[in-house]
């Protein structure tokens, strides 16, 4: 059974194998540079998957502002 990483690699390869030789070399260069930079990739918080907000104001103030800015329009329709 293939690991998820191996499956991803195979998928990327299938997508990228049609690139020109120069484009492939450019991609290799960029991947090599990204590995040399030494910067660790920060793990994304699972909260970001659900649209969690980072607020500079208290939540109660945000809710009040949100409610204050609501505008409702009623339209009557003849059926």
C-alpha cells in the first residue's frame, strides 16, 4: 500500500512530466533553494480550515458592529 506522500509525488510527477527540460530545471532549482533556506514551514492551524477569525477587538464589540451594519430590505411580491 502506497503512503500518502508517495501518492502525492506520483500525482505531481504525472502533472509535471510534460514540462519542457528548461522548466523542469527551473523547478528543480526552486525546490533546491527552498530546502536550503532552512525556514521551517509553519503548521496551519486546524481552525483556519473552518474560517476562524483573528480579531483585534473583543468578540462582543465585533458582534455589536456586525449587527449594527446589517441592512434588511423587504420586498413585496405580487403572486
